[in-house]
C-alpha cells in the first residue's frame, strides 16, 4: 500500500474512532473534496475487514476496534485502554 493510501486509511480510522459513531454519508461529505467516492468506500471496506469499524443498515459507521486515551494533552500520546484501565506504553 502506498504512503498516501495508508495515510487515508489512518485518517479515516482516527476520525471514526474519535467520533465513536458517524453516518457514512456525513463523513464522506466532510472529505469529498480530497477523496473520491470509490477510494472512500475502499478505505471503509479495509477498516471493516480489519474488524475496526462496523456499518449498520442505515450506513452508520461505528468504531469497534481498540480504545485509546490521550495522555499529555494535544501533543501527548495515545495509550490503549484495556477494560477501561490505561496500559503503559
């Protein structure tokens, strides 16, 4: 996978993770100037196959992957949560 494609996957995964749930159409509308629909759908399919995102019949995307907590403010690091407990990196 080329670096641009990998960045697209990471950016969409981060957005869905931070939102928790988002209608797919709303998410696409917010990025449609940067990504065409075919690429967007391919990235969403990658995330679904990786069991990071689920999509219901109403096309709402939901993050089902690991949960993280930010430590150290905006410039901090993301630390995984296991059972609601922070795990040291």
